[in-house]
C-alpha cells in the first residue's frame, strides 16, 4: 500500500509541476516513462526477460532470502508504477483536444 501511495504522490507532484509550467504533455510523458521504468525493473527483478536456463542457474545460486527480497522489490515497483501509468493515461485522455 505504501508503494501505491508513493506512486500516487510522485504522479501528483509531476502533475503539479506540469500544470504550473503550463505544459500538460509533460505530465503524461514523465509519469508514463517513470511507470514503464518501474514495471521494467519489476520484470527484471522477477527474471521475466531471461530464458529458463538462466532462471534455473540463478535459482541454484541464490538463497531463499535473496529470492524473497527480489520478489518484494518487484512487487513494490509494480505497485509504484501502477498509479503512474494510470495517471499518464488519464492525463493523456484529458489533454487531447475534443
């Protein structure tokens, strides 16, 4: 839950800076980029982008504590990126001309 609040706070801060600068495009570009980066790092922590042989090799050399820490970090980054991407989508839809 703290991760989602962190993501929401970051998105609101970027939205406030974007609004004060008068550039609405910056809001959805920055939050979308940060949200995508959070999800990419989450996938890296979960070994989502490697083959099965590498996953087995990593599994054999890591301790249970390491795997647990990686999973916790991946979950936290996923939850941080979720409100950022929702904010980016909402800002994009709301900033389009009718």
